[in-house]
């Protein structure tokens, strides 16, 4: 995820610098677009775009909830 939206800081929240490539993080999809989904990471104020091609190991034909 990009540092596109780093909001207010809190000591008990996950910080951008703590995010490593590889481990999975839980999050909430806040918006669905044709090109991907916007996700807010759980226990943080971090938000970012997850491109459609990165949402699944198989091709995602559309952005409906059942297909992500």
C-alpha cells in the first residue's frame, strides 16, 4: 500500500513504517471502483488503493463484493 493517506497519529495504532511487504493485514473496503478497491487497514488510520489485479490470484471480472 502507498502512503497516500496517512491520517492522524496514535501510539496504539499501526504506523506506515511498520508495514512490511509480504505479511497480510486485515482491512475494511471503503470504496469499490472498476480499477480496484480502497481499503482502510484495521487498527490504523492508514488507507490505500489495492489494484483490481492484486485483489485475487485469479482474474476478477468485475468489482462486485462476491468477486473480490
